[in-house]
């Protein structure tokens, strides 16, 4: 299912191919997020045009709305949203622990209240796998517990114990035809817990392994550390997926640390508040310097928005709240993430990844928040 095509000689970067029921995925890969069965503001034709190989859907949200009765009647998520390339579904664990009002963590799952209408719900390994089977995703994720990054040590330990036990239960559940299942390693920034969790999950022979508990509000150095603490214990012949990350520079950093798959809401989320991603960092479209800028959102970008429209025009549309502005920013930002991954794959194939890595990171201006976290980590 996963072919490791090439390993970079100077970094841990890998070139691979993951074959799923709806086609093959070239890795490293970025997966646009379609939480509610839609990548916000972008239609499937545009996703294909920009080179999307796989998208993400979400168990927690889709189970609440539209509900599995409708998905089942539609013939699964692919048909419901008219997307016939691969789909990965998140198990809902992350949302249960971050969005819902938890009532009780039990042996076989979590009792909680819907964040929409407060109705009582229960999600555990059995339920999460059953929903993902109905959705018919190509890759299902195990149901895990993802505690906040600053959770006390005892809570982190309990979360790892539950994550391991629930992974075993997920492993035993029936799957959709050809559905792959990935395990999720938790353990925060605790080396002992990360090792323990990885070592318990690897013998379960999942089809791939995710590094969970990253991008949960922790500073960037801690996020890199969580990945570095986990990666050595993951099997080389299975894909590795860092969940919910990050900026283009963080993706390149993590590829150099041996990660193959990423998903993130950032490109479409920041588009909605007028932020543009480029290979040099982000900028705010509303800023006065873009008023008379008749160049594209990013020089050299070949996305639909950059080929058709100027910054000045899109800035105007954004200021008068025309929907097209948000659509085009979402297209550009998503295209950039996908194109950086395509460039990374070409660089690994040509044995030039370490140069690409150095130049990309040197040219990328991180946000103030990231810079502050880096400075703080150096002082420690
Ligand atoms: Zn563009």
C-alpha cells in the first residue's frame, strides 16, 4: 500500500506513494481540509485543477450534520460531495476533546454534548469506526484522546493509556471496502510517553501512523520536539502523518524530520480574514501598500487567482465584502501549500532537497508569535 520510493541522504525527507481505493497519493502530500464535506469556498473542480490528491473530512461534524442516515442514503461521502479522489477522515477524537462539552470519559469512549444543540452523544472506538465505515473514507483514523499541550503529566499518561486501548478496539472493527486505518501516537512533549505509545501501536500493524497532540496551542519548538520524539519509533515502510499542521515553512521543516502527510485549515481559514500566504511568509491584503498593486497575489504563482486578478482588484473585493475575494484567496493559499509539496517531491527526487530546505526556510519570514517562541526556547 505504501511504497517508499526514495530517502533523502542528508535529511530524513522521504518520497513515497500511498495507494488507496480511490487512487494513489504521491507523498509528501498536503491534504486540504473539508471538515463539513466541503473545502471552504473551493469547489471540487478547483481542487482538481490545483493538484489536490486527497482531502480530509470529519467524523464528529458529519455525524452531527447531516448525520449518517443521509450519508448512507447518498451512497457515502465521495458520492454525497461528488469527489472521487481519496478522502481521509479524522476520527472525531480531537473535536470531542476540544469542542464538545465532555460529560464523562468512560472505558469505551466519551459521553459529551453536541457543540451545536447540546444534545447528548457518545463517541468511542466502535462508534468512530462505524461512522467512518459509513462515510466510506479511504483512510480512517483511530479514535484517540488528545489532551491540551499543557495538561498535567498524569492526564497525559492516562490519555496515552486510553489511546493505546482504543487503538486496539478500533483495529478490531469492520471497515469499508479497501479502507486503510492509521494509528495515532499521543504523549505530548514527554519522551517516555511518546516512545511508550509508539511502541504499543506499531505491533498493531496499522497502515500508517499519525503524530497527534501537535498543533494544540504549543509553541513551535515544542511541536518539532514532539515529532522528533516520535519519528524514530515509527516503521520506515509506513506513511507518517503530522495532524493539523502548519505553515509552509513548518511543513518543510517536518518533511526534513521524516513526515509524509499533512492537513491544515490555515490556507482557507486565514483567507477569510484577508491573509495571503506566500513563499516568503504572509501578508495582509487590506494593507495600503496593495491599493495600487496591479501585480498578482504572489509573483510567479500560477494559481487561477494569480493568473486572472490583481492584488488591487482582490483588495477592493475584500474591502467591499464580495465573496469572490475570499474564494480567490482560498484558491491561492491552498494552491501554494500544494505547490510547495510538489516542489518538495521534485527536490527529493533530484537529490536537491537539502538545498531546497535551506533556501526555503531562509526565505520564509515567520510570524511574530513563532519568532517569540523560538527566542524563548533558546533562553531555556
Ligand atoms: Zn496564486
